[in-house]
C-alpha cells in the first residue's frame, strides 16, 4: 500500500489513487463474500454496487460531455 500511495502521490493523480484503493478493497473483501455467518457478503455487495454506480455515472458524464451542441 505504501508503494501505491508513493507512486500515485508522485503522479498527482488522486482520482486514479482512489480507483486503485477501491479495487484493492474489493479484492480484500472478495475473500469474505461467501462467509454467510459474517458481514462479508453485505460489505462485498455494497462495494460492488458502489463500483457499478460509479461506472454508470462515468458513462453518463462522458455521454453528456460528448453530446453535440452541449
């Protein structure tokens, strides 16, 4: 994690840093998604849906930006 922070801080791309940490968090929680007696499945579902919502927002923002006459 320290390497990720150092590399991204040097590049000054904080949006990419946020995306990298989101993916890392999803990878860590993925190991607990099938543990039905813990909260892992709920957290994994929430993180996955948040990632999907970010993807949809990005698509609509790009479509709005590329719209002729905007």
